[in-house]
């Protein structure tokens, strides 16, 4: 199991919350265009997507990476300190 610490942007954030934020930001079509999985394309719902993502580690990883890249990349310091 993946260890999280207080500096991890996923620490304390549920998969359902991640999914809801991504859907709110991109919509289902935008999410499906960024992550090519059927649960985002064919009659999408949070419930069915959560069921799939909880059973499919590679898909969950892609969703988590998109979440971090979308909502937390701006807060990362650059190598030159700006």
C-alpha cells in the first residue's frame, strides 16, 4: 500500500472527492479525453467510476496523477525558486 505523509497532496483526500473535483473541473467529456477509459465515456457516473477505479490500480493511478497535476502543480516550487 502506498504510504502518504502530510506533504503528499493525496493525503486525506478520498477517491470520491478526487473524482468529483475532476468532473467539476473538466466535465465527463474532458475527463474521458484526458484518461481514455470507458467508465468516463459510456453513461458515466461517480458510483460506477468509483467501482471501476477501486478495482483497477492503473486507472486509479492515472486519475490521481491528473488530480495532482491539475490542482497541485501550480504550488510546486520551481528549481530557480520562483
